[in-house]
C-alpha cells in the first residue's frame, strides 16, 4: 500500500529553542500588553507549540511604570491580598501599587493570563519586568519586538 506517512512532532524541553525578547511597555494598555506577553511566554507564536511543554520565549519588559489603564481603573480597580491574620484583608488601587512596586501591575496582569498549574508557574519565571528603561539582561542580547504586531 502506497500511503504517505505523516508524523506529528511534539516539542519537549530538549528540542525547544528559546530566545530573549525585549518589550517596551511605554503607553501600552495593560490588558493588551499582558495578553501579548502571555502569548509569547506560552510559545503560541511558534510552529512547534506543544500545550504541555514550556516552549515559549523569555520576555524582558521595560518601562513598566509608563503603562496605561483606560477608564476609571486607576481609582476603581482593586488589588486584594490577605495577610493570613484575622481581619488581614488588604486592598490597594493601581495608583498605590504603581507608587510602591511599578512592575507588579504588569506581572499580575500577565499572571492572570497564564495557566494556573505547575507549567504556568514555570512559564512565569521566564518573565522579567523592570520599572525603568534599564534592565539586567544585556548579556542575553534580547531582540526588541513591537508588541502591537504580534498576533
């Protein structure tokens, strides 16, 4: 029988090719920025994407303090955490979070778009967020990417 045999190739941690990408968050809406970053971290832009493997790239985000929130989110959105003690619920607005930890706004938005399992936690470690324009990954020579032209 003369039939063509096709094999489905599945990536694994030994065959995955990771690269470093640099994203400038200046004047970008947080949700759209986070969606595109999560897309890159998962590796969905690669032809050998495999859902159960960390096949995404490492992403460096700079200028996180210059992100944009639309509408009244600067005052109405709430970040809730719990200290672990009775009555230990703490609520902060994005304006307060930006003043103390500017990179957390981007980190929390990206974290919400990743899988909530071991793979998601491993993928999240491939994200580096910096408040200013300086970053510590110059040795990796990250390739700058226009975040709006991904999908």
